[in-house]
């Protein structure tokens, strides 16, 4: 990872206000990085931070999956996702998949304000960092050698 991180910011409806407040509080540190966000959250952040945000679709319309694809392609370094654990979401499977990809590709991610504070204040956020990504060749070779096996 370069010293300028590519950070995805996502929030459920009940957590948007909290994410915006957190981002405004961390406006200067966030300005040192390239920001991405899903639909409405991106528009609100762009306004509040007065910084360009690369926006994806709204989460329920595929934005979570777009961010997940960017994580899998190595185009997102950090995920800040203020999700609402108290309310079921119509796109819960997409959310679970997004969080899973954060673990699969070993990127730092925060799902609450305290963890986001720890991330954004870490010296590692402002220097180059070599993330150790697991070697998935055994898995992918198994799929190639067993055509009847699905890739999930």
C-alpha cells in the first residue's frame, strides 16, 4: 500500500450522521487520502468534507458489491463501514460478502467509530505498508484441476 491510501466509506441509513460527524472530525487526515463511497453517503461526505469522493451506486443497488470488487482487485486499501447491527438490511448478503472480502484480502477495516479512530490515527495510515495477502493458488488450482467444482 502506498502512503496515500484508497479508503472506502460506507454507512447504513441509521449510521450516516455518525459517519459524517466522524469524517468531519477527521477532515484533515482524510484529505491526505483518496476517498470512495457508496451513493448517498458519498454525496453527503463530498458536501461535508469539501473533497472529491469517487462514488459508487447506492449499497442496495450494488454499491457494496462494487466496493467489494475494488477490494478484490487491489484498488481499495481500507474500508470504513459504519453498519447498523440493530436493523436487518434488505441487502445483508451483500454486506456480509463485503466484510468477508476485507478479511480475504487482508485490508484494515472498521465497523464502528472507535476502530475507525484507531485506524485513522495509526502511523501506518501515512506510510507505505506491505500487507501480507494469503496465497490462494492452492484454492484456484484446485478449481482448475476439478472442473466440476464451483468457485462459490
